């Protein structure tokens, strides 16, 4: 069984490669991911932020943990700007300095003032999130607690399970959110039969490196931390890497698949609220 340090080294190598920069950057990520972020993930963000704004009309403070090259957070910033929803500040964090640098360049080059001026990216690990974000922006950890309206992570929480610190990360997110704030986690569904990690287990990777949590395992750390779990579901049949043709086919099949085998969709979704 690999040590935590060995797993961290393996994951860091995966997310600092040139392939990772292409895979997680908007301009080179593929047609499928653009549509998924805008439509499927975007609708989830809309509902979550509506819940946040039902308890406070103040400009939003947002955090994406495990942000990669920033595609989700930058798309959300643009979406909120189009909707006229004000953003006070938005932060993205990731353990890969290469991806953080890529995300910050994209934010700096944005034509939307709400993004260029209010969105920033910083190196911070999920298991030390509030402490390392506080250090990165030059404030005290305690000053961040209770200050965020919306926190979310896409394709990152499975690594917390693999490293054995999922409870620690969920507890930190609970501290960071204000009462009435919402956390959203989107990640790979262990019941989807075609994820490549299922076929890599015979190679150099260990089971710990490729482990996918169940839907219940994704939810459990948030329940333990004190969140109210409001959504626990599977969704999405469009691969991030899909081209236009495959994306169109998957969109056409989605209603049928949702009605027959939804529990085997590609993504697991947890929406958790910090009670007022």
C-alpha cells in the first residue's frame, strides 16, 4: 500500500504535466466540457446560488477548491455577470502551481471586469484549505471562517477519499461557509462502467490511486461535518472530452438513460447546506 506522500507525489505528477494543462484549460479541453459546464453544471450552480441568496442579498463570496485551470469558476463568474448577480470575491485553489498559474492568466485576460478584478487563484491543498488560502491572500485563517456563501469542487473530492482526509476537508468547508451557505461536490460515479480508471488497475497504478467513492461515501463526510444533505444524485452522460458528434448523441440519449439507468450516470452530485 503506498504512503500518503507517495500518493501526493503521484497525483501532483498527474496534474502538472503538459497533458493536464491541455485537458483542464478551456481552449483545449474539448467541446463536451464546455457544454457540460454551461448547461448541466451551470443549472446546478444556479439552484445552489438561489438558495444562498434566499438568506442574504449581499454580493457573493465564492470558493472553488481543486479548481484545476479554472474553467468552472471562470464560467460561473461569466454566468453570474450575465445574470446580474454581484460577486464580492471569488477564489480558486488547487495543489498544482502549474494549473493555478494557467487559471490566473485566464482570469487576468478576461474581458469581464467582474472576473478580471474579483477572481483570483491560489495554491492550497484540499486537506489544508483554509490555512493555506489564508496564507496565500495574507490574512488569518479564522478571518475566512463563516465568510463564504458558496463553495464547490468538481472532480477533486475523490482525491480526499484516496488520501484519507475527506472528513478533514468537509469540516474545513463547513467552517468556511456562513450559515445558509451551500457546498456543491461533483465527481466521478463509481457505478459508471466505462471510466478509464477501471481499466488502469492492472497497470502501474495501485487501487488506492484509482479508487472511486460511492455516492454514499461522497455524502458521508458532509453529513459528519454538520451539513444538511439536500441533494444526493447521479447525473450527466456527456464525457468532458467528447467532440461535437458524440456530445450530440449523448444529449439525445440523456432523457432515456436518466429514466432507465440514472444511478449509472457519469457524475455523482452532493449538494449540502449549512443550516441557518
